[in-house]
């Protein structure tokens, strides 16, 4: 089996380093610079001949420049005779206008989903989670929230919205009873935050005790920060697919949660030829009201964090494990518990 090499693009080096730490790897040597005419130049500083290469580059910041940098890095590794090159893109650029459709990709594409990590965060951070209701801020997210609600054994609601134009909501209609409940808005992305802030006001008007928002990608452009500061949120939780340090300074309600174990585990599984979809198809349908269901005897090794495996957000499974490189690929090894918890990338 070829060795694994992990490179970081310049969009989000901190996340790439966290992924490398989870895998017990050092980031590969790469130098990125721009010529005087602003063309991007990438130099791979080590041999990748015959290696299994992974490049972490998030679609944030200077999106077009970062996307071109990723393409040049892929090309450089292919020219250098790597056995395989896999792009790990925590926040996929242009996804809002170009969806993943069957038959339109001529390479393998795996989506990583947020559901296991959303369950984990709710269980660990909302004491009254058994009295919560999961809310989708639009009809398009209904499948997402119903799945989460089923696994928590709680109710769900959705908000039907009508737009006059992009980034501007005309009106909203709440479908579901949120009175005397803790409402948890779950969505894949927040840009100008008009939708979720409007939804939070609607939920409070309908009698919700508290309102949380759990979002995969926090873009927070334009008036987003001022809107969140003025909205009735207890917290707005996003993953670190996009750097959030400056946004968190400007808005104390924003919390960034480390999700690096998800792409790290996906990398390990891809490298070892294991199923990636297994991570999301085996989230337990259990609300924590009794003993957990038995786990399959053939359960593969997972990256875990303090409260247990992230595929089972209710059952502690000490000790924690990380990964180490061996003759049969990346395998688990007992170590100190990994710090933090996370949300996934879609």
C-alpha cells in the first residue's frame, strides 16, 4: 500500500494542521507564491512518486485564487507521478449554484454530512435537549431536520419562506408547534443571516423558550454580524470549515466547533479502501431514553473524542483513539483523548 501524504492549501492552514494531527501525520512541504502578474505558483517540496496524496483546501476567503491554487497543486502532484490525488474540500466553492448530480462527475465524489456531529453538540451543550424541537428555516432542509429529530426522538418543524430576490426574505410561515420548547434551527449555510434571524424572531413570537442555530458553514457576509447580535439567539454554532476568529470577536454569540475528525476519518477510510458512507448510514436511531442498541461486531475503528465515538453521540467509549501509520495503512492506536467536539461539513 502506498504511503499517505497530506498537503495544505493556503485557505485554511489551521484546519489542515488539525486534520494532520488527528491522523498522526506531518503536513507535506509546499510553497505557494504569486508572480508579479498575480499568477499562482506552487512548489511541492518533497517526493510524492507512488504516494497517495490528499490536499486540504477550503472554498473560503479569496475563493477563485484558492480554487486555482488547488488545481495547480493537483496538477503538480500528478506530474510528479503520485499514485492518486484526492482533494479534501471542507467548504465546496460554487456548490450553491452547481449541485452534485448523478452522472455529472467523472471521478469519485463523497459528501460528508453534519448529522452525527449535530447530534453530539445538542446532547452535550443543551441540557434541556429532550424538550427541544428541530426546525428547518426552509422547506429544502426538511429531510435534514426530520432525520435529526428521529434520532433524538423529538418533534420537528419547518418554516416556509418566500423570497423577492437573492439574500432577501419576503415572508415566513411556521409549520409546527414550538410553544414552550427549545427551538434548534439547523441549516447547511449562513451568508447574510437574514433567513435565520428572521426565523429566530418568528420562533420567539410563536412561544419558543430559547432559540439556537447550528450551521455547517458560517460565511457571515454583509450585515450578518449585526443581525446576529440583535437576534434572540442563545448561540450560533458553526464548524471551522471557514476561519471564524474575527467573526467570533465581533459577535460573542458565534461559536466555532472543530470538525477536523470528520475529514480525517474520511481520509483514513479512503486510504484504506473502507466505506465512507458507513459513517453517516450508521448513526443510531436512539434518543438516549434507555440503553443504547448493540453495536455491530464488525464495527470499524473510528476517530473518537472525549465522549466517545462520533458515530454514536450518546455512548461513552473510552479510551480515545487516534491513528498511526503501519504496514496495513492508517490504524487506531490508544492515546490521550482528543480535545473538542465537532460538526461535519455539509
